[in-house]
């Protein structure tokens, strides 16, 4: 029999289930994701750092885990809460079970929950902190939550970013971690190879899919730590700069916003999710927290320039305030569910910015064209 476990929310609600993965306690912000597949991509996505993930799809783990489906070098979530955990996965690429994957990374899971009820609760009340545990009582868990730091007051970017610069290997599309990379960048210095566009990605919580896409498009990719200065980045002589997605509250990232402000207009710039928010903040816009966030692969977004609607993958809990956008920035995309800002463009600078995850993984591939568009921008800019 599986060991009993509980999920205790800070509003006092208690959800009982059974433990799987690591037998330990973990706390984090409870969020739900509406994706029907892609649980491995979700749990290894750095955007979920510091959170307890609740997939709304009822069966999780049925196709196991595979090296090529990871979006970072480790599991990023604090805990996983599911309706049904599949113990006997079936897929030709599977190399193990979800239980073993969580266990190897020290991450607890809880199964047997009514995740539909839990999702409706979070949607109505808003995201909140919680503890998943099989070691302490509900009363002890609730008392512990009162002493733990809140999600909004923790800088998660520094926890998920690479510690050193590295180059992404086009010959290893399933690379597991930057430390396994055979071509470390070493000390930051000017890049002299001009045979293909050189893209520098500032890692606020980058997903491997972003690096894979640029590699497939024929780009040379260098990933640098989140704290790299504008001078460090420009010293690499990039043809384009990408500000990656990442976790946490953008209000805590004034130093990163300052760096982005110094990069705008210097090179073609692409911002994704948190990178998009930092571009907005760098130009004077403010951000606010969404009640329950946008997480899943079914968010409709309209391109205001063409009028076309795209289905997008999203994973964010904050958004830019449209009324504060200025400084040459214009809203280019909006979310059709709630009207929030989903993209920016600049009247004068070579800049492309989207709130959603154009790389998907998991989610629809409708928006991969944005990477092609950015590479075209980089090439055209180089001809000036």
C-alpha cells in the first residue's frame, strides 16, 4: 500500500492522497496546467521553479520519461499533485517511470486527489502557497506555512540560471545538462566566427527547446548566466540577443531590468515570457500578478498587426500592464481570454517580444515561426 500523503493549502484546505516519488515534504505555490500531454516538459521547465504543479489531465506518467523530453538538467518543480499516477508506462522511448524520475531528484508526488476540484478551488481563490507531505500532520503543515517565505518574495532566477557560459551543441539535440556540453564557452570574449548568426541567450531559466530551435535554424548559440552585464554580452559580438523565459516575480529583478535597458537598441533583441516582461519594465512599464496565471497549451492570442489568431503554450503568473506601456513600445499581441498583453514591438528598435512560449514543449507548434522571424531580423540587421 502506498503511504498516505496530504496537500495542505495556506487557506486551510486539505487534500488527501497517496505518496509517490520521494518520501519527503516540500512547499511551494500551487498552480495548475491545462496541458493534456507533456508532463515531463512541464516538471523540468524552469518557469515552474518554486511551485507545486497540478496537471488537470487525470492520468499522468502513462508514457514514462525520456531524456529527449527534458527542458533542463533537472526537475524544477517542488512537488507534483495528480489524479492518477501510472505505475506501468508504455512507450517505445520510455527509459523509466515518473515515480523513479521524481525519486531520483528528491521531489515528492501525491496521487489520488480530485484535481478537478483542486483546480476549480485555485481558479476561484487564486494561487497560494501549500505543502505536500507524508511526514507531518495537517496542523503542523499549516503552522509551517506561516513561517515559510512566500513565492512572490523569492528570487528564483538565480536558482535556475547556469553558473557559467556554454555553447549549445547542434550535434547533441538531447543534451541533458549544460555540464555535459562538450564545448564550454570559457571566459567571455568576442566571437570571431561569422559563418552563421551568433545568438547569445541570457539564461533566466531557459528551456532546451529554445536552444534546439536556434540550432536547427543554423545559428551558433551561446548561453550566459543571468547576472551577465550588458558589456559582457556585447563583448561576445552577438548578431542577436535572446532574453529567456524564467520563474518568479519580475519586480525583484531591478538589476536585470537595468541590463536589458542597456541592451535595447544595441542589437536585435527577442524576449520570451520573463524576458518579455523585463523588456517592458526596462521601458517604464509595470507588471502585475494574475489571479491564477496562464499555464497550458491552449491559450488563444491575436496578432494585432495581421489579425490572425494563434493557439499558444503559456506558463506565467505575471503580466505587463497595458496602460503603462510607453517609450516607443507598442502592444503587438493580446490574449483573447482576458485581454492581457501577449507581445510587444518597438517603433524604432529591432525588437520582438512575446509573453507566451513560442517554442511550446509542451504545446502547439503554431508559433515557432517567431524564431524564424527573429533570425531573419538578425540577418537583415547584419546587412545594414
